[in-house]
C-alpha cells in the first residue's frame, strides 16, 4: 500500500523537479481557485466529519480546530495565493566557483523529492502543506487525522484536480486514507520513498515520530523558552517583553515559560512584573527569593523549570548573576528561543555566545520566532534540531543544495 | 560511562563555542607541533598495535592502513596545519535583515556542539577528525578500532596536551577506550550528548549505524556512480573520462562502476573504451549489445547494475536513448555522483535536471566529487543523504545556522 503510494509520489517528484517556477506558481493559483469553487463540497464533507466527531464525544478546542466554514476555506485559498507570491527556492544558485583545472562548479537548490506530513485535526494543513511542498517542487504524502478524513479527502481531491488542470502531476499531492496508527507507522518507515517527514502536532505525535520514524525527519520540538532580565535591563522594556512573551498567545511554542531575574533588579522588577502578569490572569510559581518578593506566588519545583506550560502559567526564578542564568537556560532550555533583556552590551554578547539555541533574542519578545515574522511567508514548522535547518522553516527548508560541475574533458 | 564522557564533551563544547578563530587556529598548530614532537612515542605505540594485529593474523591492506611511521605522522601534522589555514566557518553571517518593526535579524554559523566519529583501522583519522572538529568549534568523541587502540591513545593524548597548552579544554578531544560493539552502540544512542555522528568506514559500519544510531547522523553511503556517454559526446573526451573515472583510484566511492553508452555511438565507442579499460586491467561485464561489440566481456546481470565494485571491474550497458540512461541512473544510482559526456547542451540540461544526486558532472570525471578538489580543504566525509549536507563535507558541514535578533523592546 505505502509502496504503491510511495512509487507514485516518486514518479510525480520527477516531473515536479523539472517543472518551472512559473508552472508551480500557476498550479498554486489554480489550487486556490479550485478550493474556492469547491467550498460547498468541502464544507459539506466537513459537516459529516463534525457530526461524527460530536457523536464520538469530541468537544471544545478539538471541534473548533476541525471546523471549516466559508471563511476558513477562503483563508486556505488566500494562504495558497500568498505562497505563490514567495520567491521560488528551486534553482537558486547558492555558490559557484571554478576549480583549479577550469571545471566550473555550481551549488544549486533542488527539491528534496518526496515530503511526508503527518498532522492532527486541523484540515487546513492539507492545503497549507500541499502548497508549500508544491511551490518547492516536492511531491507530498499527507496523513491527517481520522476525524478530518472526509474534509481532507475533499480538499486533497480538489487540489489534485487543480494540479492536473495546471499541467502538473496529480500524484504530487496524495492523501493517505489509512488513518490507523499502523498506517502512520508505515509512512514513518517508508525509507525507500520519503526524503523528509514533517510531523505537525502535539507532543504525542512528536514522541511517536521520535520512537518509530526511520525516514529523515525535522522535529518541531518543545519550546521551553526563557526571558532573562539582566542587571543592565531597561525595566520598562523588560516588563513589556515579559508580558507579551507570556500572554500574547500562551498556547504556542514561542511563548515564554520561565522568567529569570538578576538579583540586582529583582526587588524593583519582580513585584511589578508579577502584578502585570497576574492582571492578565497568569498563575506564577516562584523560587524562594521570588516568593519573598511576591508571597502570592506558589512555590516552584524542579518540575516547573522543565515544563512547557503552553498555558497562562509562568515560573519565576531570581539568580545571582548572568552565569547562573546561562546555566539555567543550558539545563532546562529546549533549543527553541531564549531572550535576554539588557542594555549592557557585554552581558548581551556573553548570553548570545553562550546559549545554544535556534533563536536568541536581545531586547525583544520570544514571540518573533516565526516564519511570517522572519519574512519567510508561511512556515512548514519550527525546527529545534541542529541538522538541516534550525528555527522557522520556510520554503528553503524543503530543498537541498547539490553540485553541478561543467567540464571540458577534465580528469584527475 | 558514555554519560560521563558525554557530559565532559558538552562542557568542553561550551568553552569551544565561545573561543575565537585565532585561538582554535593556534590550537591546531600546537597539535601539529605536539604530534611532531611525540613521533617516537606514537610510532612505538603503533608498533605494539601492529605486533598484536599480526599475531591475530591480520595481513595485507588492513595492516598497511594501520601502520604509522615518521612520514605518516608528519603527514598528520601537515594535515592539521592545512586545516588551520582554512577560513573559519564559525561566526560567519549567512544572512541578515530587518523585520518590519526594526528588529535586526542575523543568521550566523555556530558549531554543532558535540560531534562523534566512529572509524576503522586508519589511526590518522584520530588527528584528522580532531582537527576538523576543533577548527569548527566542536568537541569530538572519537571511537577508533580495537586494532589501533594504542596508536589512537598516543595520538589523542598528545592532542589533549596540546589543547591544554593552547588554552582550550582538553576534553574537546576524547577517545573512547571501550572498543567493543556495545561501546560503539552506546555512542550511537547517546542522544543527550551527541549532536552529530559521522561514521567513517566500510559498508559494515554504515549498516550498523543505520540500524542502531538514534543520534543525528550523516551517512557517507555507497557510490554506485555512472558515466553516460551520450549520442552527442566528443568520444575522445569520453574515453579519457571513462578510463579516469574507473581506474584512477578504483577503491573509492567516487570511482565509476557502470558505463552507459547511447546506441548511436556504441559501435564507435564501446570497443575502443573496452580496449583502453582492459589494457588497464579492468574486467568488463556487458549487456547483450555490449557483448556483441566486445565478445570478451562477461555477461552482466541485474546484480552488476546494483553493485559498487570498488575494484577494477566495470559494467557496460548500451541504451537506446537519453531517457533510458536517466531511468537506469534513477533505478541504480545511490545519489553520489553521476556523469554525462555530451556536447549537446539540451541533452546535458535534461540529464542534470532529471538526475537526483549530490553531484552531477557534465564532461568531466566522477573523481572530482571530493572536498579537496572542491576547494573545501580536508573533508570529514561525503554525504549521500539529502538533509543537512549533500556531497563533500567540509568544515561548514560541522556547523549549523542559527538566528540572533536585536531589538529595542519590540513585542507582538
């Protein structure tokens, strides 16, 4: 089963890697048109998914993530149009020189080949992932959740028709209709076919991929992000940054989870920050020193330092110096985003050099770790690993660099 | 055991990532001096390894790879000096721009952290790998073969002393003295400590890494490389390229294994190429058409198309057209290096676009896929995977790109 799908994806990838950027752009616009035209069918399929999910007792946030309406389908189409407007990463020359013997060398970005995306209930990922893979010249195998199967089939079916109309292989986008765990595992281990697997979902999915995947993956891991307010911080700026990093959107990976404060400014800053955070509904958990300053805080334990709350909860720790803050971040950070607030250039430089993370931020919110904010347009994920790509993953992360050599008969 | 070594490597990596390029360069020169001064001890330790290996019945190429003498130690020192002369990859800015709100973004190369290298009998890899990792600001854990343990200990000991003298952490270079399979496996699974594992050895080692490693790896896989002589080829150049690609150094991964010839030039070319190759001692295995032209060829089977001989053996196939050559390469190639010989620009472009390989060569030998030839200086390996790095791996492949953001209090 997976071999048949894999083979089709590989064959489609051969066509895609030789397609022009204009053809891929055109296909994305065609996909956007197709979705707009098929909005009735898509919403109807989604209603069936919603009905069944409700029967099975699904409620709340999961149901909201599953829901599609005219507006959400229009947003999917708009997303495709904006990806079509991004610079084409394929064929971009990233280096070129002549060897000693006159052989010309070009380093050029090419599609990876076949990308697999495993994702959870949100059916808009079907269109988003298809758009990003198509624009970067990759065939994609999509595996969504069972709850969204009818919605995903309607969306993928429309997209495949659009690809054919645009003159690109329909098998560039395939949806895995087997939504069992075994189906997902087969995809995670399809080393003959899958060049890159991107999981998009919660910690359970990431853990399953880390345990079972034998194909190359990019892990969109946890973000246990810190804001460290240094002795040299402008405390007004620090307050704005801490509050924004925690409360702007607490459920996402670039939200801050722990506030670290230098002892020299703790007395001035901790109580003020606590007031502002509590006013936004944040529950605080502090170490002994923080609780001396703000007795309303619950005591923080070892577990708190290591937890990505993804919620309106924040741990607070007062530290004697910059080195202790660096040590804390090294011990508990997950390599996602770490921020320092300071006007002391030496302290900033030391923090930046010492902390090993995808993104390090001086005097701004952790919330800027994001493909849109970085100017990449839509992102396919945010990598917390060090190989291939770190941080927000744009179109370029779906390509590799290879070498093309032109000679005139040269030998060694 | 591996945790203790891993922790030391991690701590050393913190020092190294904050070291200057000048300090790392200085350390490499100190390492070169140290090796030169310790040549007596090293050769003595090696003599003990050689003695034991011979007692255990080791002979031939393996003994030659194990052997160290004054000249080989001098070559190791010279290798370190040449790495010290390479451009520093650390801290290089690969991109920088301002976000819409004035936050400045810098994309900067940083060391990976801790690199593990598992290698076979050649003890010079101890110095080579230590030099490349040190120059790129990484701590390294080395795991050589049991046959070379005394030699490797002598080399690593000298290098560690040199690091201390140069003011860098000695634990930047650690040798695993446990040379059992379990020791190697523990290193392959030390996900808390190892940021990249590079295996340097034969197919057995690569297979063990593919089966057991859970740390990130770069696979230096097989090179089943083809030379395709197109209808539009200059046959004189083609002859030189084919002979060079096969016989210049048949035991390495960038040697050619199969010759593909377009039917239109087969009658002129196959017999001539066969004569030249056989004169160099190459055994040829052809398909029916090739054997019609050169009856001395043995028949080639399916197995031959898929075999990386690494020897003076070459398979020969005559194909009706360019598309068949592309299909053959897609089916049997290993993503290492593929060459086309043609003066037909359209055919060259189609081959380049269609073939998905780390290096594609037009009108030159496959033997140019090499870090030194590309101008990278020493290489740590040659990647046949698509993530992170493809093709020859220089110093840059031991780094990652991360983002540093500077703001003035910006929030979302």
